[in-house]
């Protein structure tokens, strides 16, 4: 039995033994085999294969160069195992992979499983093995031996989209049957391949909450926020922030004695002198009632933002440097702002601050101190820190 793997790495095995090594360092040999396998139902012309293997090159006798490559590739594989001697069929100057050989190809097996799963309307436990097999087959993009030519980009996009579509379909079927353990398992596997998929993140958090695993749901949210901010430099989707708000409202589901709450608040107040730092979703929730109270008391309140940006280069290329600078900025803010000020990181490059009992003048003085502390601690001359400040009126 011939087993061909295209996802993650290209390999041909015969009865479990790796025949790919027989090709040695022949990059073109591996590439033409992968191409022929992926187009196994089509005859590939000499001109098409030549352009694939020697793009833009001028060779005196291209047909002879291709014949030589094919001959060496066939010979190397047949020496490894005689069952591979007829793996490439030649017909009228064109080439095709021999589909008559007993073989399995992970990409086509994955595709067939996905298409079958996408036809299912109701989840049953009998599907579990099929789901696991499909998820296990997909190991990422097609062979790393290939460069990013147009043909492989489109194929990678096809398989990636099919994987995501299938995962989301299975998750919805599982949710309909309240199979939360299965949702968690499938969503976690899906996020390993597509870490930015909003629906997978939400499904995972919902199922964790349903199973009373609130702490895990909160931990997942924080990991997700860190990934979106620091690795990809993008904002969290609104749906995820709303899910977080719901989560923190329901995370303490047991009845707590009022005296216990009072003691906890007193202890927190006695031991903490630091500013109030919170998720942006929480910041939005507490800002409105707080500013309304201050307005009723005719008390000053200011809203400020501070943003780190790069000078003379795209922000995506300086993402790691901005992340380090943001850590320096947050440390400076923590030292300078007052215990009743509220701070949140609202996106990868920006911090928002609510400053009660502050006039525009006193608030600007705080921002100037933060700016100075940041400059002393950050030696990166390619980044700049800017701020904006307004008085709040409700």
C-alpha cells in the first residue's frame, strides 16, 4: 500500500517505509511528484510542467530536461520499491500520476470526509470517529518543499477554508445536541489551525461556561486577548468582548453572604494602593455610571488616551517593539496615576484612562509625568508616544 502525505510535509511511503528519502535533495523531483498527485486526474503537458519547475528560465532543450528529471525520479523510486516503477504514466508527451496503484492520499481523504460531514444534519456519537479522522488528517498547508506559486496558494486556501467550514459545521451540530465536551475538543483543534476564528472562540467559551468551567473560560479570554494584541496587533471582535462581559457577570454564580463581601472589599482596600486596571470591556461598563455620579456631584473628570506608534515604518513590522514599549508605558502609568484612576488597554497600541477629580490642567500634568517616565525607560527612537485629553460631561 502506498501512503502519500501532502499536508505539512510531502512524503510517499510504501508499507510504512518512507520512499521520499530515495529522492535525496531533489527539490524538483519532490515538487513534480506533489504536483502530479494533486492533479492526479489530469494529463500534465510538458510545457506546463516545465514552467512549474523552471519558471522564467531559458533552457535550450526544455523537453529533454524534463524527460531527464522524470527518468531520474522514476528510477529513484523504483529502486526503493518496484511497486513505484509505474507511478508516473507518460502519454503523448504528457505526464500523469498513476491512480491505478493501491494508494491513499491524505488531502483527498480529508476532502472526502469533510464533504460527507458537511452533508450531516444531526450530530450522532457515531460521527465522532469520522470527525477525529478528518481533524487528524489536516496538518496545515501543503508541503513545505513547494514555494508559494499561484497553484499551491489556491489549493492551500481551498483546504484551509474547507477545514474551517467543517469545524464550524460540526460545532453547530454538537451545540444543538448540547455536546459541550465535544465542542471544546473540536474548537480547540480548529483554533490550532485558524487561531483568529471568532466563532470558534465563542463556541469554546460558551461550552466552558455551560460546564461550569468559568475559570477556564476566563483564562481562554485572556490568552485570546494577548494573542490578538501582541501576536497579530488587532482588536478583539465586539462579539468576544460582549461574551466576556456576560462571563464576568455570571462567573460568581453561588450565593455569597453580604458580610463576606464587605470583608473582602475592606481587605482589598487595605492591601491595594494601585490604580484600577481592567479589561476594556469592563472599562466600558464602569465608565458610564462613574461619570454620571461625578456629574451629579459637580466634580471634574477627564478622559485620556496614550498611543504608541512607529516612525517611518509600518506598524505591522514593528509589532514586537510596540509590545515591549507598551509594557514600559503600563509600568509608568501604574507608578504615576492615583489609586482611584481607571486604566485599560483598549487596543494593541493604545491605553485609555478615566481620571476622576482631575481638571484638564492637573490631568495634563499626570500625562506629562507619564510621558517623561516613558522616555527615560524606553530607548527606542523609532517609536513615539502621543496623548489626547478631554473633560467629560454627561
